[in-house]
C-alpha cells in the first residue's frame, strides 16, 4: 500500500480487504512512514550528540530533563485529545457538521489543557524548572513554545486523520530539521545550555505555520460556527482521562525518577544511565511513530469487526516480536562502537546497563501493542488501572533494586516492570494472539 495522500473511506468504514495480507499491509504502511521515522531518529541522534559533546553527561541529562518537562505539558493534548481526534475524524468528511463539532471540541479541550499547564508552571516553577535557573522571560518563552508546539501537533493529527500521510511525513522532516537547526544556532552563538534548550522548543513551535498552510490546502480548516457539541467534548474527554493516567503514572514518574537519580548519583553518573535511556528513546520513537501512523488508525477502523481485528493484531505481533528481538540483539552486539559514536567516548562506561534495558524494551513494545487495543476501544477505566499499576510496580522495583545494585538497578527495574506487564497483557488479551 502506498503512503496514502487522500482519505481512504473503505478502510475507515470497515470494508477493507480481508486481513490475510495483514503482514504486508502493516509492513508497507510502516515503510510508507519510514522517511518521517528516519528524520525524527536522525534529528534526535544529532541533538543527543550535540548536547553530549557540548555539555558531557551533565548536558545530556539536562536535555532529557527538558524533554521530559516538555512532555509534562504536552501529554494531555498529544496522548488524549489528538488520539481521540484521529479516531473520530477519520470516518468523516471534512467540513461536515459532525466534523466541525469534533474539531471545535478538540480545540476547546486543548485550550483548557494549556491554561491548566500555564497555571501549574507558574505555581510550581521552583519544583519544575529550578534546575534550569530560569528567569521570568525564560518561563514565559517556555509557555509560549509549548502553546505553539501543541497547536502544531493538533493540526498534524487532523492531517493524519484525513489520511494525508505524505504531508505528515514532510512536516515531521521539517520539525526535526528546525529543532536541530535551532540548537545548532544557539550553540554557535555561545548560549548557555538552558537557553539552547529553549531555542530547541521555540524552533519546533515555529513549524505551526507550514502545518496550517497544508491544512488549508487540503480543506481541513473549516469555519467553526454554532454551539459546542457536549457529546463530542464528553467523548474526547474520555481520551483525556487516559492521557491523565499517562501524565501522572508515566511522564511524572520519569521526571521524578530522574530528579532522584541526579540527587543520588550526581549529574555525571545519571548521564551514563541517561545515554542508555536516550538510545532507548530513539528507537522507541521509531516504534511509536510507526504504530501511531499505521497500526492505531487501522486498529480503530477494525474495532467493529472482531474476526479481522484479532487476525490483524496477531499478525502484527508475529512480525514485531522476532523483528524487535533481532534489532535489539544487533544493537547489543555493537554496543562498544555505538555508545561513543552516538554520544562521546566517556559514555562507553554505560555499556553494562544496556542488556536489561534492551530486554525491558522488547517487552515494552509488545505490551504497548496490546494496550493500543484499550485505546482504540476507549476502555478508560482499564487503561488508567494499567498505568497506575505500572507506576506503582516501577516505584517498588526501584526502591528495592537501586540501593542493592546502584545505577544498574534502574534498567533492571525497567526490565522487570515490562516483563511483568507483558505477562499480564498476554493473559488478558489471549484471544488476540492465540
């Protein structure tokens, strides 16, 4: 299947061909978004390299902390409103009454999320951003950058729901390029790390302009008139509840964990673990991009067809499990060459942390693939329960393993966490893989 450049009503309406060729369909869709994935990965690798060389392990730690901070303020829209928009806008004609209703509800919920985030940023400034020694201007520019970036991802979700995958790919390439370009320009100007990171955010936010231009070109900017649809707001609100669970039990946990490690092990030691975590983030970004642009939209289209849905999920798992194992195994074999190449020579000391990280990531990929089913089915309560249980499990494992194994305890806790979650998901979703 070519990367679609126009809506595909047959697939959305659930009248697509049988899923006997599910593996080919999934792989072709994944290859169709390969340019976007490649651009994001290349941009992330170059960004890591710049900060690692410029600031050493401490600079890499600050980059990860800043990106985690960004995630705290963008998770509600990205993991909530935008996921719901892709599901509900996909079967609709752009400009129809129902289409405008969903669009208006999404804009309202995003506005409320940004307002709440701004209040939290101002009230919790000391706890959230003190490590960056920010001025009031820095905080204001950070809030503005988050607003621009959120608006950009909102309209990218609209493009994705309309099947404009080529536009999505192009915008992803632009986003990666301007982010790295902003960092390069700031480093060339000799700015301190905290301002370099701010330039990274603002440069990404500037891609809102070409995104709006593409939406206008494809007729995806209909005038919004009439009253707000309470039903649309309520249904999108269910996805926001799932996003709240991701925010509280995943992003916030990661943020607090890194803060604890910085205080417990120092910036340098935490930077060694962060190199392993950033390597993981890079290929996890590839996984998320493929699954979000190929797997999840197809999954949503098949929700009303139990048989094809089961076959599709089973096929993807059969492709993913050995493929991910092979890829992670190859990364482990070249670890002594890879860490200095991607970061710096001093990061070679992180080699012993890689094995448990890779094992945990393999289990994470399969777990997330199954949890996409809860998102597509909008099973809010169960999704929140999984996120909460995962966070509690992770905190308990860290409390036990960090004092005993030191820095190695962090990836060991990661591996144990997702190993247990995978076993639970395999039991719960038995009909989809047996």
